[in-house]
């Protein structure tokens, strides 16, 4: 079964490991990058999801730890400490990146 990027619809590149399988949108585009980690036993079960959206060069990152029940939002890939932790699963609507961008910025402002 092919897995597709929900943002650009390309087929995701597959990277298998022992207990998990990583899929990502490759090569990364300027405006977004999408990656997910699924269970090796059941590929419909998402363990982690990481999305970068960067319209107008403002990078925004979202990582969802479905396996651990929390999410993270950040803007600077070189600054681990700037990550904002959100203590729940934030379900992103990847069909509306503008709205998602606004939502993520709100988390950054009010943290
Ligand atoms: Zn994509």
C-alpha cells in the first residue's frame, strides 16, 4: 500500500527499521515537509507525525507523539529548548495550512 503526503499528495519515501516504519515526503519542499512513523505490525497505526510548514519562509514545526499522548510546536530547528510542549494530541488539519499556521502560532504566543 502506498502512503501519500496529505499536503502535496506525493508518494512518501519509505524507510523500514526493526519495529517501526518511517515515511516522509522526499525530497523536502520549501513550503512543507511531512513525515510519519508507523507501527511495523500495523502500518495504519501512526506512532509519531512531524510536519514543517513554511509559507513565506517562516518555519513552523509540529510533532505529534501519538504513542506518548503529547504534541510539540517550535520554530527554530536549532534550538531544542524553544519547543513548546502541548499535553494532548493536536490533530492537524493539513488541508488548510493557513488555519493550521494560525493555530500553531497561537500556541507559541500563549505559552
Ligand atoms: Zn508533501
